[in-house]
C-alpha cells in the first residue's frame, strides 16, 4: 500500500493513501508518527498537525496487518507570535480584530501567527504575504454581522493605463456574482497576497442566520453592500488552506478570484441546505488550483468554477485554467461540481476525479446561457472515477440557465436558433468516465446545447445509472419550459457528437435515449 505526502508546511502536512477508495477508507487506519500513536483516520486524504519545523517524521498507517509508510520533512519557521500576547481575549465577547490584525502585521517572513483555543469575535482580518496562521483545535473565529460597523470594498477602480490587473488600468475590488459591485469585506481577506498558509483544526464561523438583522434574511436585497464571502482572495499567488472548518457563510464560503497556485486541503465546508447562495468553493478566473480531500455540505453548489460576466472588463475575466478536484465528498447541496454560470471567460482544463456525491440535486453540472459571450468556451473538462448516490439528476448541461434579471427573457430562453454574435457562448468538449450512479430520481442526464452553438463533443465511457425504488419527480435543469420528470432516460439536444461507450441505464420509464438535433451518435455496447 502506498502512502504519499501531497502538501506540507512547517507544522502540518497532508498525506494520501492510495488504496483505490473514494474519500473514505472503510475501516479506519491507526496512525503512528515516529512510532508514537497519533490516533486513527478513515479518510483517503488525511491532515496531520502538531509537527515541529525542520524535522523529519516517519509516518506509518497500520490496519489488520497492512502497513503504509512515508516520510515528512517539515519546512522551516522563524518566529511564533501568539495572538494572546497582542491582547486577544478569545472570550467571544470582546472584539479581537485589532489584536489579531496586529499579530498578523507584526509577523516576520516565514513566521507563524498562533490562534490558540478560544472564541474570537472579529470583523475582518487582512492577510499578509509570507506568513502562516495556525487556527488551533478549539479556536473559532466568529464573524460579526452588524452591517453598519463593517467595511466594504468599492466597485472596480480605474487608474492609469498600464497599471492594475494585467496592465488593464483597473484595480479589481468588490465583486458579486461575476460583476463589479460594492461588497462587504469577509472574515478573511487576501488582496494581492502571496505565499501565505492558513491551517489547523479550528473553525471560521460566519454566524449567518435567518434572523432579521442577519445575512440570510431577505438575502436577495442588497443593504449597503452585497453580502460578504467568508474567505475572499483577489490577485493572490501560492496560497494554501489546510484542515480548517468553514461554516455558516453569509454567501459563498471561499471565493478566490484572479489568483493562481492555490491549494485547498482537507477542509470541511458546512452550511444548512436551505442557506441562500452559500456555495462551498468558487474559483473565479483562477489558474492552477487544487482542491483535495475536502468535505462539502452547503446550501448551493459545492464547487462552482467561474470566470465572470460579459459586463466585466475583459482583462478581469480570463478563463479558469488547470484545476484539479480530487478525493472530495459532496452532499446535500444543489450541484456537486458545477461549471458556471458566470463563465464569460470560459474554462480550459478541469479534471475532477475520485470523488463521492450523495443527495445533491445535481451531480456534474454545466450551466451557461446566451449573453455569456464568445470567450465563454468550456473545453478540456473531464470528470472521472466518481460515485453518486441519491443524486436527483447526475449529469446536467444547461445552456438556458435562467439566472440574472434577464434570465427568463425571450433572448435567453428562445429555443429557436438565433444569429451567433459576441454574446454567444460555447460548450466544446466534456468527458464523463468511469462513473457509478445509484438511486437517482429525475433523469439519467439532461443535456442541451444552444441550437446555434451545439455542444461539439460529449463523451461517456463506462457509466452506469440506476434509479431509486421510490424515485420522486423533480425538475432536472433550471430553465424555462423544463417540467418535473421521474425515471427519465438520457435526454440530449443540440449536440455535435455524442459518444456512449459502455453506458448502461437501468430502470427507465420510457425511452432510454431521448435525442433531438444530435448530429452523430456513436454507441459501443
């Protein structure tokens, strides 16, 4: 059995057991570090902390005579700054923002800010480059929600040509669902920050609720500014988050935009299923992102890959590129892994593999619409080795998604071919491979391109779908004219080439394949 190190810092690491399982190992493994017992794990990807800097550790997993080993060599560290030494009370009553921010700003390069056990009431913490922040077990950052006393980011700021992001002369600031808009600062803010780590067994709690003075009450109404993300990163590089729990966010939990070389390792991202717009992790116009070993249970899409709306200046909506989602567990959200709908820059190179989905409304979901623009091209997307259970509709590609104020307009929802122009998006290629779906409800798949812009290539290899015995009707896609359905087959329209390679659908009421305007169908039994 192979055990490997996938990430490390001075005091923590993430190891992966290559045993062929998805997210969970089945029976737990005993953990030994330098021959000392350190508890057990039932996860394929495991977060380990309480390590010392610049130290060699021999890690051993044991179970029923099986053994897997690896070696961790931790990074160096200069100083540790305990926030208690900067006046933090950690009693959940006193506002500890200034004390924690002072420790962050005072921390030298390669230093550690230690937040020990306690409840720390905060407004916003702004990150600093080149440091680590340890949120220790028993530590909770509790975000304030009194709007009148919170800072917000303005809309994009215009400056001198050649400055700003990518020389655009624009400084990215507040953003809300792919558009420039005034936005409250979140609990954790990283603005042009590099080489920073947040790790530990602690919690970041947005304290959002449906109370009248809180974020989820009348959520669609913008009061002063748009609801904050719990963690917001803009123009950041080489950032890593490991081990922590993020919960009860006012809106999207973690939102990196225009950032690169990001790692999210063994996070727990939580929120009630009824909480509004509480996406788990939404990389927007980012490059080189790894999401591994994370657990999601939220009130919207668990992971949504985005790249802005057409109204955003083109320089601020480059494509999302080179993303890896692996060994993650999603349940009880809207979509498990979603591409879109704010996707005017497109997506190029997304691999999601070795994941487990349970009880989400949709499994693998692409949502786009007219008005996203000609740069909105989805290409090189592969979903592989995934198991779904009790997902209402496992595969959804929706080119008529009815978001935004004009989402139900004739232009967006018209089912006739319209002239192609600068507003017309494209789904170029999607691959679904080695996927087992049990107990779905509405349909095996609901796939629709635009009549004027077909999905070029849709491939399914080694896919099995069956239905729940008590399957309940539901709407497979959020588009006008789509009715509830139950035990429907593989529905597809406006596709160039559809390849069905060893695709088996059991328990369909009616036709297994319901195809319209599909140029070429290749089926391999």
